[in-house]
C-alpha cells in the first residue's frame, strides 16, 4: 500500500549545481502538488500539476525552478544553479483525479535539500 | 487572497493537560478547513477536517469546530500525551485552489 514516494530523502549540493527531486503519487492519483518548507516556517505552495500539464505555478520562483509530470514516470522538481537560500524541505502531495475529500492531500516524507 | 493565521509556538504542556491551538482564516467564499500534523522527520498527515459551518471534525481525541461567525477553527484536545508532540498546521481549501497552510505550531508534551 504505497503512499506518496519521494526521493532522494536527503540531497546535498554545492552552489551552482542542479537539484532534481522526484515524486511518485499514490496509486490512482493524477494530481501532484509541490510545497516548500523553510526552517521554522510553514509550507508554501509552489506548483500544481496533472499528467503532462501545469495547472497552477503561481508559487514557483520565476527563475531556476521548473516542474514536470510526464505521462510516464514520476513528477520532477528541478532547481538549476542552486543557492544557499534553496536549502529547505520539499514536499510532494497527491490527490485523486476526481471525488475524494475536497482539498485533502496525501503527503510524501519530503526531500531535504542542503546547499553548501 | 486566502490566508490562515495560527498561534505561534512553541507550546509546551505536561502530559494530560488541555490543549488549544488557535486558528483563524480569511477567505472570499466558503472554504473547507483542515488540521494537519507533522511528526519529526515525516511528511504531513491529515488529522481532521470540516467542510461547512458548524461542522466538528474529530480524530484521535482532537476536535475542531468550523465557526463561520468568528472565522475560526481552533484545535482542542482534553488530555495530551507525549506522543502528540509534533507540529500542527491549520489549512484551508476553497474551490479548486491548492491548500493554504498556516505557519504551524510546535507542540511539546513532557511526561
């Protein structure tokens, strides 16, 4: 009974490198959300995707960040040329295509990015 | 836009004490309201929810009532345990918009 799977759980990058975070939603879920949690802060919405479509990216920084959810395979959050301020926990969540409880999301355990 | 404000922590309580974590919201319409819990090193889990005014959500001894007149959704538990130590997030969802979270309240329960 696999839940939302994220990998890697921990990632260390040097400034200027690229970070790729992967998320496999729960079985039967076709909606994926990415949130960022900075130290001692709440979760900030970044992007909402369905298969092959970005639905809402209003929380994504304008530069260096991108996300995709291809027809096959996991969703990817990509951060290019990382800076120290990108250090955070990145959480992926999924929800069913239709039905289910309004607004209820199922979260992965997060990917913790550390930029040296 | 929609927003959630919850009391700042950390909150430290002795075992069996009464817990209240305040949460108020701002929304343009009629949102659904949620409490999520995050245990150390884990992702968020849904604790309880309420989808309309005067609904009471409850789970694991926790309760929260959707109060439209005061735009509040305070979390309560009559007797906390050490295992309740976690960060609690109040959140709202309206229509098709993604969940909006408060900043979280860290609860520490000591034996």
